């Protein structure tokens, strides 16, 4: 076993949140070796007017304060989404708030947007070389009475610093946040955010893509409404999905009844079905990022065939380490070749065609 596997194993022995903090520190110190990104024409695609070297991204929540985006990009990701960041600093919920469900290859978290605030986030982003695509995932402060104001403030602060911005309306750990997915509220939010973007585009002379991240715990009606509103407002894309508040019966771990959002393997079926539904309801007209329970190239490929133009992951990295990024990209090339595709774009949503 090499030195770096030993570091990875040591980190995994720590309590969950300490392990996460240790991983961030190790990335800062540069003691996690970088991995040459898989560079292959089959994996390259253009989405939201951005050129992605490969379709595998890091999901929001790992680097909430944009401290290590360079180190993360060096792990071979096609893109890294930092955040969720809130306008003002806030400490989040009381610890413990992160739980491993090792038997289920899952995690439950109830962080509640612990964030150093948008000012620190922006300062951190400015320090990076940004050798790749970076997104900022923005949220609202717990005590804020005006979500639209919070998103506008955060959007303005990061607009010129990142390649795309995600409006997080689906974390289960901020009271009322997911209500923003309701039709009228969502429509009003999208209208205001679009106004802000037009203003920022005029100032910066750049039109940055804006994505919305949705939950897996939506009814058929909710999904129809979201698609209708998203098409009407011509949003750039949806990220499908965040963690779930549901608890599949087959969970084994003693931590299964902890409050919060469940991610990892037990989320795969639910989030993939949501992705499939959204793709079908929108007739493939909204670019989608598929996230939830991806732990192999086959999983990533299933999401792509269900309608994802790009994918993201987080929880599987806790159990398998960053080597998984390369494994998924290499595996995807083989799967695309096996099925006679020349480029990933050809496989997007293929199971619906
Ligand atoms: C510890 C943890 C913290 C997270 N924090 C955020 C967050 O701040 N914002 C967000 O949009 N999603 C957050 N997520 C959700 C992930 O981005 C992702 O949508 C979800 O975990 C499903 O993917 P996975 O099964 O590959 O982990 C978090 C997930 C985990 C496990």
C-alpha cells in the first residue's frame, strides 16, 4: 500500500466531520497527489456555453468555502462546484451533524449551511488559478426573511469570479428552503434572479449560466410545475438532485434514523428516476446535471442515458477516494465505445429516444 492510500485510510478512520476537515487540510497542504485528468475526445462536450473536458464534476458541499478548488480540479474532475455559500457567515447546526452509514455506502448530513460567508468565499476564489470549470452554489442565511435578496447578494459577489452559478433551493436542512420549489414562488424567484443577471451581464459584459438544484422528494405535480416554470424562464439548466429526506427500508446502518439529507448509494434509484422524469417532461430541452448515488462508471452512464449531460458526485468519494474520478472517466470511454457512440453527447437521454 502506498503512502497516499495510508493517508486516505487514516482520514476515513476519523469521525465523519473531522475526516472531512482533514481532507480539506490535506488538499490545502498538497499532500494528496494530483491525478492526470483523463483527456479523451469522447468525453469532451459543450454545455451551457462552457467547454467541459470530461463530464464528472464534484457536487456542492465538499468545498463550501472554495478553499481548495485548485486541488480538487487537479483530482481530474471536469468541473468543481464550491458552496453552498450564504451571504453572511453562519455556523450551521450543532455537531454532530454528519453521519456515515458505512453498511449502506451512504451519508446523512444536517449541516444547515455552515458557511464563512460570501466575502471570504469570493476572496478564496480570487486566489485560485482556476485551471478548469468552477461553479458557485449559493444559498440563503438561516435568519434571512428575504430569500430573493440573499440570492441576489450572493450572485452579485461571485458572478464575475466563477463559470456558472447554482441557486440551491433543495437542501433539506434550512427551514423553508425547499418551499422555493413551489410553482409561484419559483417563478417569482427566477424572474428576480434573471433581472439581476441582466444587470450583471451589462456591467461585466458576460452572460453566466444559472442553474437551479432540485430535491428528489418531489411529487409528479411538483416536477411538472418546475419544468413548466424553468422552460418559461429559459433557465440554463437543472441539477437533479440534492439529498433525500426519505429513508429506504433496506438501510442497515444504526445511523439510518438521524435527521437530515441522505446521500450515496440508497439515493441512486430515486434521484435517477427524478432525472428521467424531468428529462421526459422537458423533452430534453433543459440541460441536466445528474447527481445522487453515483459510485461507478456504470452509474454515471445510467444517469447520462436517462438524460444527464453532465454528472456530479460526493458521497462515493468518502468510501472510495479521489481515484474514483479517473475510474469513472475511463469506464465511461469503454461503455461509450461498447455501445458504438463517438461522443458522450450522443448518449444523453438515449433511453428515452
Ligand atoms: C456532507 C454533505 C454536504 C452537502 N452539502 C451540500 C451543500 O452545501 N449544497 C448542496 O447543494 N448540496 C450539498 N450536498 C448534496 C450533494 O451536493 C449531492 O447533491 C448529494 O449528496 C447527492 O450526491 P451523492 O450521492 O453523490 O453524494 C451535500 C452532501 C453531503 C454528503
